[in-house]
C-alpha cells in the first residue's frame, strides 16, 4: 500500500524541487520511487570526498537527509504543512572511494507531528556503507 498522501511523487518533481540547492551541487540524483520508499544516489567524486579520497561522512548524511526529507513531504496529512529535519544520526559502516552510493529511505513512523525515516546507503556492489535515522518535525507552513 502506498504511503503517499498528497500525490504520487515523480522523479521529475523531486529533481525540479532540488534545482539550485546543495542537492544539485553535490550531484545527488533521484532514481526510483516505490509505494513506500525513495531511492537516490550520490557520486563519489571531488564534490563529495574528504581529503583522504573517501566519501565524506557529511556527504552520506546529506544524501540520507535529502531522501528522507523529500519523501516525508509527500506523506503529510494537511495542505498547509511541511516536514523539516529535527534530528539525524548516521553510522558509517564501510568507506567508498569511487562510483556511486545509493540510498533507500523507508518510513519507520509517519505521524501527525513527527515522522521517522531509516535510510540505508550501499555501494555499487550492494554492500552497506551507512545507516541513518532521520526524525522530521511536521509543522504548519508559516
């Protein structure tokens, strides 16, 4: 059963909403939307690595928050609401030096005032690189 309440999101809508933001600057792309998940990816390149040539932990967190936040805003109950990041954590499991890292955001809890999302990041071989949990606050649009 689909979790989307406002409309079924499209990859094009998400990409359009991300123009001229950190998402676009870092090369993050949305690649798949399912009934209860969003998948995106981030390149491992000069925009996203730390000085030792591995994907920066902050880049992993940007991907995680991007996917969870975008998904959360398509699960709101009222038209005048938005979902904003309240807390995020990340456990970095494996380093990545090249290619793409893929993230899958799935809801743990979709409530009227908060949402909790789990985002799992994997390398191109499907090996887990990071696990993140994102809490979103649902607020009235100012």
